[in-house]
C-alpha cells in the first residue's frame, strides 16, 4: 500500500483542528502527523514530523500566519503550504504567496471533497486558488490590475497617505481630524477610500498592512509636508 501523505494542521481554534483531523483521516491518502495552535508549536512539529503538507489558518496567536509560513519555508523548500483562510482580500492573498504559500483556499466555502482534491493537487506540485480570488489572479497574470498587487500605496492620494500614516501610528479618528483641521466624518470618508484601494476590510487590518508592507512605524507626516487634494 502506498504511504499516506503526512499533513500538519495549524490553526488557533481547537475545534477547527479537531474537525480537520477527523475529516482528513477519513481519507485513505492522508495522515495527520500533528496539530498546532501557534507558530512555535508548528515549527517544533515541522521538525519532528516532517510533514509533506502544512494546512494553516491565516491568523495565529503570537506569530501571524504569514510569519509562520516564512518560518516553515526556511525550514523546508519542499513542504507544500496551504492557507485555509477566511479573508479573501487581495492584500492577504498577496502576502501569503510572497511568504511562500502554494495554495489559498476559503474556509467558509470549501467542501470536504474540494479540500481533498486541493491537497492532492498541491502535493503533486500544483497550485490551487479559491474561486473568490481567481479574478484577481487572472488580472495579475494578464497585466491588468497589477497596481493593486504590486503597489497599492501608489494608488493613494497625498491626503490618504497622510491619514494612513496616522492610522498606522494608532491615532484615533478625532485626533486625526483635529490635527488636519477636518471633520471626523471627512476622516471616515477618507478611511473608506483607503480600505477600498488597499483591499483591507477595516481599520485594524489597514494599520497592520501599513506597518508590515508599507513600512510605516511612527512616521506620521505633518500636514505641511504632504500635498492634499
């Protein structure tokens, strides 16, 4: 009998880990060699169990899913890393693949059969994408919409960059409004446009993206230093 494909499961929710273990071990092709609820445990199990596939959630306590992926990829260039994520925004997909992921699946829409088939495809060195992001990837490959993936910062106006910088510095809406001499409602309108351009779902995710991807760390710029709309 052919040996089973060894899978490591990483997610911060125990019920998700238990459900995935039960599901995968119901298939003849897979063997779950371990489950981890944080990045440090995932690395230890990676070294001990030598899985061929790591199925990972996007968010992990202590070390984010993207950071875990980078660490796992440093451990092995051969392991196949699959994201099972709730976020479908282009910014998250982009970060996952840049970190070394081989597949990006939606945990909210994928069926048991689809997950089974996706893992087999990935094991055979294929790539799998959730249908929800297929359009974004098609635009990227065809040369359309590349700006959204390659340089989302370039799409922002001067004022939007300034507000993004202040959000990354953890300033509240009221403080931003007072500092810039505009109303809180105007700030919220700017934030809505920033979310749309960056493909982020809200303030917290936008601040994290600004810090990690755009290099904002305590660098809020003065009103005089940026040309506004």
